[in-house]
């Protein structure tokens, strides 16, 4: 007897693949909202900005999602406030013979953060080989 149904192997190939779903999309959206709220409140209410920044970092830790280094650098490590030059942070540029760095001092908690400058240094995320795939949201 000849079956009129299609072979399950060939029918699976004929179907189109569903669009890729980003894992933790809701968490990323919530972290983005909290970061934007921290940026908005950093000039008027730095304590509220610090609580929003800490909350965004803790949500990322709980969901095991990494923040982009450019965003991570703008938040204070200790208190979580968004570091805006002249409002919530003091920025000092040090240049010596062999050592060059930018020092950012948080005005809210007093934490000092140094970013060293080197001509040959390149971040891993800026390297084209670090990009595996790019997901676009509709």
C-alpha cells in the first residue's frame, strides 16, 4: 500500500524556521528602562539614580546577563549612581611619562575609578571577531 501522507523528514525541511527568540528579552528591557531612569534622575535626584542603577545591576546578576562595558563604565561600582561629569562625578586626566589614565571620582560615595589609556589597547567587544551573531528586535 502506498501512503498519501508526506514523509516526516521531508516535511520538516519544507517548513520555514521560526524567527530567533532573544533569551531574557524582558530582563534586558527592564534593565534598559532602569538605566534610562537613572540617567534622567542623575541631575535632579542622585540618590534615586543610585537606587535605579543598583537595581539594574542586580537584575542583570540574577538573570546572569552581562551589561555592555560602555554602560557598565558609566555606573559607580559602589553606589550605582550614573557618573555624569560635573554633576555626579569629577573627571581628572593624568598624563605622566609612561602612565596615562583618566580618574573618575564619584561625588555621592567618594569611590575612585581609573581607566588606563594605552595606544595599542582594544576592547574585546570592539574586535570584529567577538561578534557571533546579531539579533534585531522588531
